C-alpha cells in the first residue's frame, strides 16, 4: 500500500471519482475507479471536524476505521486499498462491492438453499475470526455491513465502531454499540466490560435471519429487545448465566425455554446446535469464532456453496465487467 | 504470544534498528554541533542527545497524560507515536511540544478515551508553562494530526508489553510481586527508544527476567548472611524466599525454571536486559536541566526558521 501526500488532483489522476454515493457528518463517499485498472473503488473523504467550539480533530469513527483496516488483510474483510492525506482531509480508498447481505435477504426473488446459508456463515466467521485473532472487535455485525462482491465473496465492512481489545486495563467500554437487533444481552444490560462474545451473538442473529428471511429479534426499544429475546430463548436463570441476577434490578417475565426447532422447522440438528451455542446467554460459554468454525455443521453435508455459485441479485449492474467465476478461494482451515 | 504481533503493522513496519535511529537524529546532531552545544559530551554526542532529549520529552508526555487522567497504556501509545514521528523528522524543524500534544490527542482517541482537543491544549499549556510554553490553537493541533497520521503511515495500533505481562501474571499467580515490578520497569523503559527496536512481548519478558535476576542477587546475598550466622544453609535464602511469598510461582528456583521455559529468543531478551541495566545506571546521570537546555536550543532554531 502506498501512502502518498498529494493534492486532490493526484488522487483524481490515480482514482476517478464517478459519483457521490453518500454523505455523513464527517465524510463524503464517492464511487469511482482506479484509473489504471478500472477496478471499482469507494473513496471516503474525511473532513476536518468542525463544531461550535471551532476546529476539531479527526472524527473518532474515522480513526477506528483506519486503525482496524490497516491491520486486517483477509479475503473476507473489506480491503483498504490506499490512503491519501492532504492538509485538512483524509481519503480512504476502499474496495467497492455493490451488494450486501441485507439486500440479498430482502430480495424475495432469491431462494436460499441451506448450502448457501452455510457458505455465507463460513465467510462471515472467517472474516470475524481474523478480526478477533488480531484483537479487534467489530461491534457492529449486521447483514447490512456484510458486503457481497460479484464473485460472491462476502466481506466484513464498516469498522467505524471497531475497537482493538488488546488493552487489558480498558474499562468503561461503551455499551451503545451494535445495532439493537443484533445486540448481545450483556450489552443491553450495560456491561462495561465485554469481549469477543458480543460479535458472536450478532452472528447468531444473522444466522437466524438467513433462515427466517426476516430479522430474528427486531426490538423497538432496549426493553422490548430483552423481552423479545427472552420470549424466543427463554428468560435466563442464574444457572444459564451465572451472575445474571446481579446484572439488573429489573424483574422480567419468566418465559420458558422453547426448543429452537419450533421456530426453525426446516433446520437440521447440527444447524440448531450451532445456533444455540452462538446465542448462549453467558458470554463466557458462547462459542468463539474458532469453536464455531470447528463445529460439525461446517463439516456435515451439504457442503457450503462455492462463493461464485451463490445466488445474487438479479438487477445486475450496468457495467460490462465479466463476472469472474471465483475459484473457491474458501480454503478450509 | 508472538504470532499476531508479527502480522501486525507494528511488527511488520515498525521494528527499527539502532542504525536507523542514529540516522534519524542526524539533522539535530548537526545543528547541535554547529552551535557547539554537543561538545559537552564530545564523542558521545549521539547518546547525549538521544537520551537527554527523549528522556525529557517522555517526562513531558507522561505529565500531560497524568493531567488528563489517562491510563498508562495511552501514555505508552502517545510516546510510541512521538518516537515513530521523530524517526522521520527532526526536533529542530518540527516543534516537539506540538507533536507531543498531538500524539496524546490521537492516542486518546485510538485507545477509546477521547479527549476534547481544547483540554489537551489547556493541559499542555500547564505542563510546559515554565518550559517555553505552548502557543498553538485547535487549528494547529488538528492540522498536525493529519501530518502525524501520515508520518505514522496510518499504522495506529501499537502493541505494548503490558498485555504480555498480564499473560505472564496468570502463570505467576496474583500474589506475585514480580509482575508489578516488571510493570514499573516497562514504564521506565519508555524513556528510551527500546519500544522502537524490540518486540513488546520480548520487552515484557526481559523486564520480568530483570526482576528475577535482582531477586536472585538479593537472595544470594541474604543466603550468605544466613550461612555465616547459622553455619549451614545450602538452601538458605532460596527456601525462605518461597515460604514468605505465598501462592503461585515465587521461589527463585521455580521462577528461574519457569523463566527458562518461556518460548522466546533468549539472546534478544538478554540484550534488552542489558538495556535495562543501562537505563538504571544512567538514571542519576541524566540531568533534566541539560535536556531542557538542548531542547530549548532546538526549539529556538525552529522559531527562527
């Protein structure tokens, strides 16, 4: 990766900005391409923060994104291709993918086979495993942040909430992370110290959503989120989750534990076993990425669909690039 | 312990050698020679500048960190940024105070303990009040942040020895004072450029090794005393040491055994231990006032240009 200090015109020479595709408080995102290769890219231009108090430094989420993506190179994690810095702005050149798992889930023209779901889960877990191995928590795992390329490869994106987890003294971590529907119970209870397990809970919710084709636990408020969770998985007891009684003064209705089979009627036993272990209330007992990848579900039939053969959205792009048949780069661990 | 480190940007791009560090100080050295300040120490001019100036600037950054009430890890990250920045820049041409404040500001964000840019500036003014002061505003620090990021090549995650110490603490037991002492040694080591040269897990192991060596030296010393008094005592000091210190690994013998079982390049670890010894032997010699003098000259040069 080259890090050049050049003015905007150089960036425009190396990368062609084609259109604005989004604008946030701290960044403008353009779609473009690399001039030399025609490769599609997203260019995130980060502006100098401004507030009533005057000029501010670079937005925290931009710092998070840079610090995480600089450490992570993996087929299932979005690539930070280049960074350009100019006196008061920063340009991140990212890989551009035109679809994401949320769009695919919502597209009712697409039928999912269980082998497809297995393939998406495998890629999600591989990407996440790589984050965790590098001490990085993603903290915002959801279908919308799992981008899908034309070759079918799924890639974790949006590291604006990601933090590195190496600091053993870190306290008072924010609980306002992870979109509510995918938020782990310990976060909903305001745990100030949490770990990799919060990402795994989100993956469990995504797994369920892939099977149901609708969000699994779509709470409107934090309280409703807990209620939905307890209805679905049973209200946790001190036995399920040691320390649970001390987490909160709130009294919850005691819902019985219903077998997952009741809702996920078509799923096999290995599927349900994996799902249940991802959605374990006790963060210490919840599966790690490594354990999940070693689960029999991934070894049992059907084999995961090779990424190139995964179903994709019809309304395909106007661009005349050939769809590269991806040789299943998904090498087993 | 080491596997992830070597895959990180820290392991891949930021392990420098002494020669590179020496080279990075050339501009400053040349200038100090010009103004004849370097002559104070003659041949040893390289060590002189490196030790005194970076030692003094460590104190500035640590003081700023304490005023902002940040954890030691944040101070360590800020100092590492600072040192990395000055492998490519000179004190003479870029004001170390401005860089120090910006490093702290960025490190706080990086370690998820964001501070308002104004608080950093205010505290930096306090820290440097009797050392030439700090005349920069938001705009200047914000601009420096972009430049700093660039000079850091956008590699922001820094590994520190503290994480390894935590891991080693599991072996040694909660009661062990070895880790606590090693922790302080690691803090002290940020006065030197060791964090630019050696991998953090090795620094942690070396600090622990140093503590064990000191313990052994003391135990032997006590052992001799016991022997002369009691007339026996082939096990003397060692045995009593382990009885006094409770659970976990604490006897010298066990500690040494445990230590030699660590999977690490011991040659390198010994090198770091030598550096630790140097650090403490210089401790008294390093005179803050002289450092301030060097720094003042360098900062003056820059105001002129």
